[in-house]
C-alpha cells in the first residue's frame, strides 16, 4: 500500500485564547514547510485549493465545518461522476461576486465546506482546540456512534496531536476573519502575512489580499469575533 496522502487545513480561530508562543511556533512551522500552501480569507475558499486526490483531510479548527446533510439536500448543479462535488461548485462560481457565502451555489459557506470535499473512501479528521469544543451540539452528533452522517467518507474522527506540516501533500491556511480573535488576526497581518508572500510555494487568495489592503488603511478593522466575546 502506498504512502497515505494527508492534506492539512488550518483555521486561525484554532489559536483563539492559545498562548502566543504556541501560535508563533506553529506559524513558523508552516512557513518552513516546502509543500504547496494556500492562504485565504474564509474557510469555504478551501474547496478551490484541495488537490485532486488525497486520503485524509485534517482540519485544525475551532469548528468541525461538517454538517449533517444528505445527498438530496444539495441542489444538483451538474453531474459529478467519480469526482469531487466541489468541482460542481467551483465551476459555477463567479469570481467577481462579492465575498458573501450566501451567494454561492448550494449555500457553500465556512461552516459546511467539508461537505463539499469528500471522495469515496477518504477520511476526515477534526482537531479541535480544546476538549470543550465537543460541547457543540453539531459536534456531539457528528462524532457520535451514529454513522449515517458520513455520507461518502470512510470515517470521521477527532485527533488531539498536532500534525507535522512537512508530512502533508498540501496545506490551506484560513484567516477566518469573522471568527478569529483580534489579537490573532492582527499578529497574522502584521508579522506573518508579509512572510508568506515571500514564499514561492504559497498562493494567496484575492479575497485575503483585499482584506489585507483594507486592514492597512483602516483605523478600526472589524474582527468579527469581537461580537461574540
């Protein structure tokens, strides 16, 4: 059997409330990795950067981003025989529309993007930041013994150990501006974003570029998580 192909997606809201040093260390690990790395604004953008094939999707995130929906609940936007349902979504996207996930086909958004990335027989692993993340009703159901929510995933599971970026076939890094703490977001834009721009293996999304320009010129950039604290 060949090498297990793992793809890592990191949402910066995972670092909300974490020690600053742990945040800095992990960002440096990402910067030092040589694999293709995409950096974007909101997590639904991840579907555009996944490789065509992988064995395990690992999501390091405050939320699981996997919803309990069944095949018939997703509007049929085309045929997807033996391929990602995400291809249907990407094909229909208009790159000029405002960054409003309610305008995406099938209501693809930051809380359900994992549903659009499956391949038959592949595994999904969620790495929550704390044990109390499991208190989310969605999470309790998704990771219970009930398996009907798996759809075409071979398995979904929870992992505690942080993955080694060097062992991945690719990495996605999401600012998650609507959920990240201001401290985490400010440090990303002021210290890490310029470093990612210098890397040849890094792709930066249009929406993140626009947000960065807005942040540079705004005296009171809106970090969405302020409304939740």
